[in-house]
């Protein structure tokens, strides 16, 4: 069966066509140039841009897959979590298409898409696994039992990991999105230059908190400026990145130990970070855990992961009804 997947939860308009689990096309219209001058996503601008992009992006996905709309057996669209205005564009478009062309429709949780995005490549894990999902909107740990059973183990109490990267990059005037800029700048920096705080929270807590770290970077920058000391930007970036990576890796390993799970999977935009991937590979091989990370195009928001999650949910639970509505907070867990 061919599935058309549509994603518009934040600032990327994305569509993909899957033939069962095989990706035939994966098209993305990225809005970074629109939001970069604000140092973050402006919700109103994001939804207006989705309105302009959604139809051309879907047409491109069909053309690249070399299929017609009449060949599509299922339309899957992100239902939440995300920005309501952005979600409404993709979700309403998908429902209208489904109604007019009489194609079954299913709403998909964006987090389920990220948890399962690893299956879009060749490095497929076996269930159960611990999934660390880290993006601009979330830092969460899940126990994935199978393709539609996910248990939430921990989540961010304040800023998401990607949000912290973006805010620190804005503070250091490195541009938006901040994650790739910080990662690039950190390459020639010393991760031991400043010992920024790690928020472990309670000993057994699987929740995250990154707002204190962000404030620590701000305080460091202000102190250096007061003392007229030139900022060592690459060292600050490397030290900040190390603090984020330490917490993400160690808490994910703690979750694996607590639940006696031998497989770890990452997903979301921040999982493209090379330092994070390398540290996971090192630590997991020492602990006898198998580690899996998606290809970069499936780390960020994409339509393929929505088509994948949607087709498996449809096989188990059937279609959604057309009165289904979008939601801003995840319903998983
Ligand atoms: O999953 P994603 O595309 O969706 C949203 O949450 O919108 O994630 C985007 C986030 C941004 O915060 C971006 O700065 C971060 O992922 N990101 C990275 C890297 N690439 C993207 N963070 C750290 N290192 C990277 N290489």
C-alpha cells in the first residue's frame, strides 16, 4: 500500500510517499531563512508559510515517487504535538484531500514518528528499546514496546535540548538554527574550558532540565564582558555542548538499566549532533547495548516518519474520523 505522509507541526512543511515501509520520496520545505532573523520560530509566520507550501510540497512528493494521488491508499498527517496554527494547515489539508478523493485518513502523533524514524533506514533495531527524542520542542525518553506502544519515562521540565542550543547560539550571535552552528563552532573548542552545570535532578529522575545551563552560559558571557576578557566562543560552545551531551547520554543509559533494555535509539533534530552520536556509541559499546541513530534527513521533522507511523497505526487501529482535531501537547505516555 502507498501512504502519503504530511508533516507541518512546527516550521517545516514536509510530505513523503512510502510503499509499505520503503521511502519513495521525502520532500521538505524548510523555513529557516524566514525565522533566522528572529532567532527562533515565529508561529504566525510559520503557519502562513505552511499555507503557501503545503500543496506544492505534496505535489513534489507525488512526482518524485512517480505516483498519482489516485494510487495512494492512505493519507497520514501529524495531529500533534506542535504549534496549533502550523498543525491545522497540514491536518486540514490532509482531511480535505481524504474527503474529496475518498482515501482513508489517519492522524499521527509527531513523537511516534520520531520514535519510529529509525525504521526508515537499513539499521533497524529490535523491540523493546529506549528512545531518546531530542528536538527544538522536546527532550523525552520513551520505552518503545512495539510499533504503537510507547511508555513515557521522562521529559523536559523547562527548555528542550534543541531550544537550549538555539538560545545559546542566539546569545553568542551564531545564527539560527543554533544546533548545527554550535556543533560546527565546538569542533575546534575545548569541552573542559568551562565546567557548566549538569542538571541531574533527583538521583533516579529521567526528566531533563536545560534552563539552568542556558543561564550559566549567559552568566559566564556577562562575567567575561565585565572583566573585559575576550570571549572564547569555540571553547564556550564545546563546553556547553558537552554539558548537554553528558546529561542526555547518562540519563538514557540510566533508563536502559532501570528497565533492563539492551537497545537505545535516538531521534529528533538534536540527534544529528555528532558529539552526541559518538558519545552514545562509545558508552553503549562499553555497556553491551546496541545503539541506533537515524540518517540525518530522518532526524529532523519529515513526512516519511509520519507515513511510517501512520500506516502501522492504521493496520492496527483503522482510520481516524474527519472530526479529529489537532492538539498542542503530546498524548503519548
Ligand atoms: O526535530 P527538529 O527538526 O524539529 C523541531 O523541533 O522543530 O529539531 C530542530 C532542532 C533545533 O533546535 C536545532 O537547533 C536542533 O534541532 N539541531 C541540532 C543539530 N541539528 C539540529 N542540535 C544540535 N546539534 C545539531 N547538529
